[in-house]
C-alpha cells in the first residue's frame, strides 16, 4: 500500500512527459512547415496586403506606405510615429520572400550547377550570397543617405540643432531606416525558426541589441547616429560574407584577398569609426547640446544624460560582441602566422555546426591561406 502513491506519481510523470513530447512535436512540425514554405506563405501574405490596399483604396496603407508626413513641410519630409511599426512588419515579411527566393531559386541552383557537391555547403553559399547582396545594397544606400545629410564625416552634426533639425526625415532616410529595421526583425525570425547553430546565443543578443538601438534612435530622433552605426556594421560584412562565397566556389586567391580586406575594413569601421561614434554619443552631446535636460516628447525632444547613458550602454554591448568576434579572428590569424598547416577540422566543423560567427566564417578561409603558404614553401624547397 505504501508503494501506490509512488506508482501513481510515476505514471503521472510519464503522462506529463508524453503530453509535452506531443506538444513539442506539433511545434516542431509547425516550425518546419514555416521554414519549408517561406516563399508560399510570405508571397500569399504580401499578395493579400497589396490587393487589399489597391482594391479597397488604401485599406492596408499602414503596412505598405510611409506614414506621418508633415503636411506643412515644403520638402515633403516625415516625422516618426506609432504607425511606423506596420511598415517595418511589411518589410519583415517582404524580406522573408526576397531572401527565400534568392536563396532557393537562384543561389542554390547556381552553386549546384557550378559543382558544389555538399548539400550543406550549397545552403551555406546561398545564405552568405544573400547576405552579400543585401549588405552591398544597404551599405550603398546608407552611405548615399549620409552623404546627402550634414552628418557626413562629421560627428558634431549628430547633435547640432537638436531636436529641431532632427525631427523631420526625408522619405529616403525614413524608408532606409524602417527597411533596415524590417531586415533585422526578419533576421531574428530566421534565427528562431531555422537550424540552430553553436553561436545562436551570441547572434540572438546581437540581433536584439541592434533592433533596440535602431528603435531607440528612431524614437528619440537620434537617427543620424543610427545611420552612421549601420554603415559601420554593413561595410565589413560585405567582405565577410563575400569571402565565404568565394571559398565555397573554390576561388582561393580571391578569398585570400577578400579576407585581408575584411580584416582591414573590420578594424577601421567596427573599432576605430565605431569608437568615434560612441565617443560622440557620450561626450560630444554634452558639449553641443549641453548639460541641461531637453525632455519634451510632444516636440520630439528626448535628451537627458539617462537617455544618452542608455544609448551608450547598447553601443558598448554591441562593441563587446564585436571584440569577441574579432578575438576569434585574431586567433585564426595567429595560427596562420605560426603554423604552416592548420587543422582542417575547423573547416569541417564549420559545415557541421554552423558558421554565422565571425571566427567560424573566417576559419575556412584561413585554411586556404595556410595551403597557399604550404605550396609556396614547397616551391622554394
């Protein structure tokens, strides 16, 4: 009789585990369906949204069009507002369709046609190819936006005439900013539903911090700083993803050159320029705007030392992640310099465990550099 409660508890635990397993199985199947049918459901959603907007005279205009245009502004500029979230959501869905189409309908078939044998490498090539395309377009647009605004190569203009000179955004600036936010929201979606890799936690933190930085800068009218940060991030990513693509296709020398350019651009943009931006946020604001709080949300003013401190904290958090990634890259460079032959297991593990981190991305290229050194040495001998 004493054992009866224990048996009941055992069977109750087993039933609970089976129920949890069923729920997990249903969730896994749903997640797998979402991943496998990205083109279908995203295209369907966009078709419904745009048809609704077209046939019902702007019925879905919040999702499709920019909002909060200033009526009295002769240049047709925009303010920020709550309805911007709909435009961001629209582009998150659109990027799901664009990414899946380019990856699965263009880049994967191209990799197979070119002779890439491994299915995993075909997928990696498509992922990195899509990112290369996106970063080229986003960085070009970001630099164009910055060039046509007063903060081009001038950090003091991040804060000059705040908030009056910052409340209004051109259509290009606002669409660029919101589309970028849509991209990063979609990147979080990709991270959550697709195969998890060993750098999942770091990448998740990075994406969350990035979205918070962009959202904060948009809400507080610090978009000039946000534009500069995005340009710093995107420029080196072009070479990071491009190097991977070259390696998967077997362009060894081009991959080596791209890897070197990546290192130089990373140091210059993600450390030197990024430090100048962070310094401007924390120190130049005090010199230009002043020590007094300017807090008037109704008129677009959100300046205080607490507000700037929070913004600086997010920037520093992002820099910690960047330093972590660069430490991995430095470790690879050290091995290239000190060893003639690197262990190929790093390249293998990259295909087995994922390669979104900077260190993993560079690992395969470092193996190619090592092989070049080995060939050169054998020729000299």
